[in-house]
C-alpha cells in the first residue's frame, strides 16, 4: 500500500511538470490594445473612447464606448480614410452605437472593399479617422469624432495670437498640433465672426512688419458661424511650374511666416485678423 502511494505521488508530479511545461510552450495570448479619445462635435455632448483590441486570430475588435447618447437612438459609425480635417471615403463600416448603452463592438479583418486585409499593426499606423453620426437618416450631423493611427496628435502644440486688423471685433488664435506622422493640424479659432460669412486664410512668407508676403500655404477658410478652421498641412502651395515642398510640424514652428485671415473671398484686401508665427513669433 505504501509503494502504491509513492507511485501515485510520482505520477501526479509528472503531470504537474507536464502542465507547467505546456504553459511555458504555449503561454496565454495577450493581444495589444490602443485607445483613442472620441471628442464631441459641436454641441452634441457625446464623447468617449474608441478601443482597438488585437485578437489571437489576427482580427481586431473595435469598441466604441460613448457617454451622452440618447435612449432609443442608433448612431452609425465608420472608420474613414485621411484625417478628419481633410475628410475621406469610408474605409470600414462599424456596428452602430446603441444609444441605450453607448456601445458599439465590431470585429474586423478586412476593409469594406473586401479585398484589403487589416491587422492591428495596420490600424495603429492607418491614415484615418472615426466618425459617429446622429442617425441613419442624418449622416450629415456628426456627434463624435477622432483621428486615429498616424493622424493621432502627439500632444505637442504651439499657439499664436491673431490680432484684430481691419474688421472690428475679430481676433483669436492659430494653433499648430503635431501628428504622429510629423504632419500638422492647423486650427484657427476666432471670436467676432458672424454666421453666413466665410473668411479665406493663408500662411504667408515673411513677417507681418514686412507684409505683404507671398502665400506659402492656403488654409481652410474660417466658417463665420463657428469661427473655426481646420487644415491638415503636409506641403506648401505649388505653382504652375513647380510642385510644393513638404513641410513638417518642426518646419512650421520655426517658419519665417505669418497668418492672414481675410474679410471675404470678394474682399481679400481687407484683413480681419493677423499674426506672426514660427521664427517671427514673440513670447
């Protein structure tokens, strides 16, 4: 009886060692994860997160988790090509966000073209952004949005003042944000503009004191209703004879230039707001 007990203990020890060895050979899968903040668009009050989780089979689960959604509503959501400032076609259709829970969960391994595979590594280097819409009947209205992949902001930024010039009450800021790609999101934020007006804007060569300088980069016109303009900057304006020159965030915050915001398309001679940037900026 004692001999049998010894054999049993030895057998159990072998099983235990065998299980430990298997655990070392095949450790549990631990996929990578990446989270982005989804910001509210306008006065929607809807914000939250988009989380990408890598799965063992190579697919990716994209989870949207939003606060501020409305019970009974369903909010279509998509991953788009390009940055949010540029706009782009739908790359991946996501499950609609349930307004009751604020949750959408989609497992993806292909783009919507059903030809292009997409991995976790591809997505965190993707040139894209996420839009969440008000409803299937109102895709024009966005409630939440975020840039993803190489368009994610690094946290580095530089803000310059835009002073009132020829249009009373119009002033604000120009903020340059660095992207993971090294490109730049330029945000103009003005007070004093009025609904119905559109204000062309440019980065010019040289300093305000030496104006007028040639246009270096055309920015998105400022919307009078919101006072806002967003532009993704990667290159200077070209000419009929030459292409533009690539320009990075580091180039722009050291640039010999200034920003002009004009009264209107029909009145470019009237400057609404203006400010030096880069090498010309004063502390």
